[in-house]
C-alpha cells in the first residue's frame, strides 16, 4: 500500500531556478493539498484541489502554482525559487467524506540558496 | 490572525503519567477538530477527531475533550509511553465554498521520558 508518495525526498536549489515537487496518491481521493511546515509556524496550506480539474488558494499561495490534470497527481511548482521558500513540503489527500481527515505524504525538504 | 492556537511549544512527561495537550480556536464555524501526530522525517498521521456537537471522544489511551463555550480542546494521553514522543498538531475543519479545509496550530512537541 503506497498511499501518498512525494518526490524528491530532498532538494537543494539555487535561487531563481524553477522546481516542481511531485505528489501522487493511489487512494482515489478527490481532494489533495499542499502544505509547508516551518519551525514555529506549524503547517500552512499553500494550495488545494477539491476534485480533478479544480484548484484553490490556501493561506500562503504566493510564489507557488499547482495543477490537477487527474485524480492521482498534484504537482507543486515554484516558478522562480527564493530563499524564503526553504521549507518542508507535505502533500495530503482526503476522500471528502465524513470527518474528511487528511492523509499525508512523507514530505520533501527543499533548501533554496 | 491565528485561528487555531497551541500555546505550549513543548511538554515533558514521565512514562505512565498523563499528557495533556491544549488547543484554542477563535472561529465558531469550525465543525470538526482533529489531532495529528508527527514523528521526525515523517508526514503527520491522523490520531483522533471530535465533532463540534460532542464534548468527548475516546480511542484507547487517547481522549479528546471539547469545551465549545471556551473554544478550547485538549488531548489526553493516558498512560503516556516513550513512543508517544512526537509533535502533536491540533487542526480545525472549516468550510470553503462547500468544501472542507483544515487549519493547523503550530504544534506541541511531547517528550515522554522513561
């Protein structure tokens, strides 16, 4: 059972470069989410998608874009990375039913120099 | 403005004793509250939830209490075990255009010593 996979596990990136973080789930969940976790700030929602073909902005969307071409994949793109985007990024998904708890991937640690 | 607050960054407890993690919220429209547990280098995992119409939910060693009038919830772990050492996030579910999203607190790091 894979659940949610994220790639890469970690990455060091030069400022100004473009980077796409990949996220794939095999649970056929309708909703997917991207969070960043920073020390002392907890988990902050960047973008979300309630169903394939739709996306929405979270709390901290600036500098990031997402797409949801199909149910399983939800890539997060940094068009021109800046040092303040150094963080641990978590992808999550939920089925939209009941409590709608979210299931998280293992995270991507990104360092922008 | 923080809608979900965990005011204690850390908590230390001895094995076998009770751990109490607290969470406050400001938005009365939240309809579910969830607790997540996170180990280093792993993603958060769902632990337990409570509906806003309940005041208690229990699952084994874990109990969540909700005081809606005070906009306060707490997670009790009894008895605490060293394997419970992790960061605990409180999250609240709200509606956004008919779909639900979670707002997380900053987390409390729990250390259970043998």
